C-alpha cells in the first residue's frame, strides 16, 4: 500500500462507503480504485485527484495534503543518478535491492536522516 492508498482508504472508511460506491461516484472502475488503494497503480492524475477531493468535500488544506501524498506515492520509483558521484548510484542500487527486506525501524531511521538533510 502507498501513502496515497492508505489516505484514500481512510477517507473512504471515514465516509462509510464501499469501493464500488466511490468508484461509481468518481467515474472509475472498482478494480482501478482497489489497485490505487493497494499501490498496484501509479499515482492518479490531477483530474482524478480533484474528483476525489470533491467527492469527499474536503477543504483546500486537506486537499492539498492529499495531492502531496499522491505525489509521493508512485510505487515504481525511478532514480536518475547520472552525473552524480559513484557512491550516489551505489546507494540508489543498494536501496532498490534491499528495500523489501528492510524492517520498519530502519525505514524510520532512513526517513529521519532524510528529514535532517533538508
């Protein structure tokens, strides 16, 4: 599941609607909506994000947060390290090969390091 999928499921459950009901209301198939929630599809386009925000009637700040989460939720990330020193490429590849086996505490530590580097 992606961060967007998790946020979408929480919004849907908070409203008390099924995937089928929501999918019909925003003009997508239930299978597509399920794939979005489970991180099996890439991030949704701007038009779909607007339909989702309208469906939930969320305020601008909450909609903006949803859009940001969607932007960080592409399950097929590509890192371009061309032109960077070799250690950058090595790090990107090591992370790509090991990400599925990293425990949550290591992921949290890595996120913490990235936050500090901002």
